[in-house]
C-alpha cells in the first residue's frame, strides 16, 4: 500500500509565489518525504503528469490573458 500526501498552495496570478521554492513548502515536502516511501517509477509517473498539467495550465492562462486584452 502506498500513501501519498500532497502539500500545496494556490495563489492568484497577481500574487503568485513560486511554491516549489517557498521555505514553508520545502520544509513540509521534506517532512512528508522523510516518512513516505514510494517506488521510483510511481514518483516519476506522477511528476511527469504534474509537469504536463502545469504546462497545460500555463497555456490556458496565456490564452485567457490574450482573450481579456
């Protein structure tokens, strides 16, 4: 059995903080990862899916900004 905990934060575009670099997020991630063991292939698949979704989100945000102008 694999248990995953997702730690994240959402911000409006105007006040977006790079969550991956925020000290609080880094500390929370390290705390979670120190207590969870996930097979590397599962981690990699999830990372690839996250990266894909981030790109899709950025594209949609750009498209929305262009429509608003």
